[in-house]
C-alpha cells in the first residue's frame, strides 16, 4: 500500500513540475487579504473622506445661500471641488451599499453629467426638490456645480442670482442635502457591509471579488467612454468635440478628476494603502497564479504609458473643454492609451483569475 | 448486416425507456421551472436589445414577453405530460419544437447540454416510451407493450456515448494533458469550496483532475456497458457530475447527465423501479389493467427500411458533425470553426476584449462604440471571442448607426483574445470593414492566424 502511495506521490510531483512555468507546487492566494485590504485601506477611508468633505460642502453651501456674497461663494466652490474630488475615491464601488435600488446606483445619483440646465431651472421655478425619480441629470455634484460656477468665472452673476431668487437657494440646499444623505448612507452602509464583503471570498457570480472586478472594469471604461471619448466627439453619432459634454464643465476641473479617477482604478489594482504604500491588490493575486507575472508586467508598463500621456496631454492648469477644442489630437492620445490598457483588465485578468464576469450564474457548460 | 438488423430489432424490456421518460420529463420540468424562477426568461429573452443567431437560423425571432412566458409555460406542461405519459407523442414533439426554438434564439447562450436536450427530445418523438406505466395506457390499455425493439434503447445510448466520447477525445491536446490547462486556472479559484477546497491550490490536483477527466469521458460508456462494472461506473457518474456541478457554474447539466445515464443500468433495476412506482400508483387507486399479459413487440416499431435509414442518417450525422473542424485550417480553439455541436465541454478558458469603431465614410470621422449600450455582460463576453458573433454585431452596428448618422459607414474592430491565460493577442484584422464581410461555412479570412500570436499549442 505504501509503495503504491509512493509511486502515486512521485507521479504527482512529476506532473506538477512538468510544463509549468513557475516552480511552486501551489497556487496560494488568500482572497480575504485582498478584499480586506481594498475595504480597509481604500473603500472605508475614501468613503470617510468623501462623507466628511460632503458634510463640509453642505455647510459651505448653507452658509453661502444664507448670505450670498463673493467670500461665501468662493468657500462653497472650494468645498465643492474638494468634495467632488474626494468622491472620485468611491466611484468604482457601485455594489453593496453603492446599489441604491429603485433610482439607480450611487454614482449615477451623485455624478451624472452632463446636467440638464433647462430642467434644473424648471425645478427651481417649480420648487421641486424631490429627488426620488430618474431625472438624475438634475441632481448630484454636477447639478450643484452648475449652480455654483459660472463658465466665464463671473462670480458676481452667481451670487446675484442667489440673492434675487430664494428658490435657487432652496434648490442648492436640497442638492447638498441629497449628496450628504447619499454619502452618509454609503459610509455607514460600508461599516456594516464590510464583514460580509470580506467573508464572501469565492470567485463565482455574486462573490465580492466578482462584484469588485466588474465595477472596476466598468469604472475604467467609464473614464474612457464618458470622460474622454464623449466630449472629444468620439461617440457614434457625434461629428466634432462637444465641450458641454465634459465632466465638471462649469468649473473646468475635469483634468484633476480624470487623474484622480485613474489613480483610484490603479490603486484598486495595486491595492495601494491610504498612506500610499503598496498593499494586497489584483497584482498580488495575479503574481500568485500561473502566467500572472507576464500580465502584471504588461499592465504596469501600460499604466506607466497612460500616466505619461495624461500628464503631458491633460495639464491641470488647462481646461479639458479648451483642450478638446484646440488640441483634440493630444486628448485623443490619452484615449488611445486608455484603450490599450483595457484588454489587460477586461479579458486577460478575469481569465487568469477565473473570476465570473456575469452577475447571475448561468446554466453554463 | 443481417446480424445488425437482428440486433436492432431484438425485443427488449421497455422498463429502461419508461424510467428514462419519467426522469427526463422530471428533469426538464425542474430545469424549466428553475429557469423561470431565476428570472432568466426576462434576462435571456426580454432584456437583450439584440440577439445573436446561428448561421442559417437568422429567421428565428423572439416573441413579445407574454409569448416567451407562454412558450416556457407550455414547455413545463409538455415536460410533465412526458413524465406521466399523457398524449406522449404530441407533447414530445411540442417540447422538441419549443425547446429548440428557445435554443435557437440567442447563440451567445449556446450550451452543449441545451443541444443535447434538443437531440434527446427529437429522438424521443420517435420512441414508444408511453407504452407502459403511462396515462396513455391507462386510457387505452390495448396499446400496452412490455417489450420494444432494441434500437429504441440503443439510440439513446448512442447519443450519450457520442457526447461522452467526443468530450474525451477533444481533451487530447497539449494544454489539457501537459499543462493541465484550463483546470490549473479554474481549480485554484474554487479554493473556498466546502472541505475539499484547500486541495485545489495544489497544481498536481489540476493534473490529476485533467487526467481523470479525460479517462472518465473516454471510457465511462465502456464501464457502464458491462454488468460487472456498471453499478460502480454509475456511482462514479454521480460523483463526477456532482463534483463538476459544485466546482463550476454549470447549473442543471450534471442532473441531466445523471438522469440520462440511468439508461445503461441493469434491466432488473429498472423493472424494480417500475414495480415500486406501480405500488405507489395503486395507493392512489390508479390501477393499470392488462399488466400481466405479455405483449409482443409490434410491427410498427420493428425495424423496417424507413426506420433503418432514419437511424443511419442520424448516427452518421452525429459522428461527423463533431469532427467537421478537420475541414478547416488553423486551430479550432482559436477560429471556432466547428466548435459548437461538438461536445467541447469545459475545454478552454477563452476571453476577449472587443472594441468597435464606426467610420463615417463621408466625413472620415471615426467613433467608438460602447458595447454596454447594446449587449448584456454575458452577450458581450461571448461575442468578444467568437468570430461569427463579432461579425453579426458589426452588421448590427452598421444597421443601427446608419439610421442615426445617415452617411455610409464602415465598421472596424479591435479584438484581443486570450486562451488558457496566455497574454491576449489580436484576433481580427483591424483593417477589415466587417460590415462588408459575410458569414459562411468557409474559413473566415479576417480572423488572424493563431500561429502568429502563439495563442494555442493544441
């Protein structure tokens, strides 16, 4: 009996060693570590910051509309920038507490663009501050941006507008309340959801890694399709750049937002901790599976190329609206780099990790 | 030849076929009810904005939502009627037609086991499975039959043999045998499975499973065919399918196979099962008359020229269809020429990323398609790695955007495909306007060769 076992063991170790690129006998990666790190070091701290900054935004908006003067407006604008930038830190987590149910997910409720100016003005006129509907382009950060920023930085026009129309002030307050509600709910939701998130450590449809992965890819694609291609006029049916379709059109703050968004995506992939050091992310997971090393190298290389392109072509001191008008070819370079990276995330990574892409399990073969 | 005819028409006990009918009806009832309960009628047939078609079946169109629910409702009724043997032939034909209809609606949902069910329901239309322990016999006792010609059982056994054997044959390739791929990818992802999960971290387990899997597929019918081994073999059938059922998201497939394979079991066991079922029915006061009388095999079911040519045609088709890939150049895993209908079950980890570009031929402006505007996640995943679906999607895009853009359009693609975890490589010729290409049974010239991108060593 022992002999048989010995032969079997030798046979197995022979098989295990033959043909495999790496020398390990084992693919050992604890997804719990990854999930815990992403939750502990990225989602929770980012959510806390976003919540705090939105609280500050709410206070600034309340203070400003109470006394519509230049100083208060500048404070509110500043608070808006900080809060919206902070919200980029949670823009890839439309699952769990990020799924709001009936009126859609978190991101579409707080960050839909472009906003519908006419509809916003109509709602102000009607004193309609009920946000429980599908008109997501009349609420969220970017609706508030429309109220707080003038395209030509004519701040006087803005605070005069608030001075003369109390309904405008009420709408701005309601928008700030709505944002604060959403981010608070997300933040407290995550505090209770986190243990389940970490515990659900399989790879099938509905597992945390599958939810995280799906939203990660969707969010990356959103940068490409909506934040860059859309204003650049690269969506089917468009024939030329449309500046108005830019994220943060009125404040001209788009480039910083895109960079922050990319930073989040790459942070999830690398598992970057809140102090900036490297933690357990998808890269570590990949390094632990057969064939993952090559993909990690290629992905890192592409991330480097993307950074170079973004830094060169989307400078912070220029508005994206101007760039797409004056130098569209340069912005398109960013689009190309974003496109080049997509396959590494979308097919190669899920394939190597054996993550289920579809939300529901099928009767698969 | 005479011996063959004799063998095919030899009267055998009807019991295995009756048990098969009951189990198959039960499994399909369960499967369809589950499909409905999971909300898949909506997700598969109502939500999608477009559906992908099989070559030659483009005319099969989806019904309005109510129609789709009715189709599934009738499928459940038909399955139950097959189970109880009520108007058996009518409902077998109905089930075959309805099931095949839903099967043909969207090629992204192609599954070998759906195809298997299509084939089995087709075969069952011709079998006298309602001649015993069926409502039909309760109503017309004179139709009762205790024996049937051998071919009725053999045809089902043949179908199972084809499925298993080819599933094994196609695994004889470098990746499966030498690299233990794709199991080396799939198994570690299952390391959280109850009790045995930790085993899947070890690479030798992937090798073990690959080799055992191939041995199982190639030889299981052999073991099932001998009296000495068949009971043990059936136990491994259960074990094998339960295990794969736990490991992979393959839904109802294991149960279908466990149910169908009972046809190989010993007649005595089937007779016992039937006797037991009859006892239950007697408790419900359903007595089957004429049970003691022995009925001989009727002429109608004996082998005649018509039956023999039908069977031959079916058998030849089933043997040839899975190996039609030999007519094509290049790796079947890469091009997928002849991949469907060939029992290539859980054979490779393939995925793609497909981006489509629309070029306005008048303004020369190029734009990018967001696939999520049109496709479900499942459809996008399937489309991105199968040339015929990529082509269909390109044609759809042209038709759709033609209405918006008005100018003449060209559709270009950038598709990267990975097989078994290799770094993805370019799949479709980027310079080809896909909207000008037509699908056919010929090799698709715009699919780049696999040899230049080292995707597949098969």
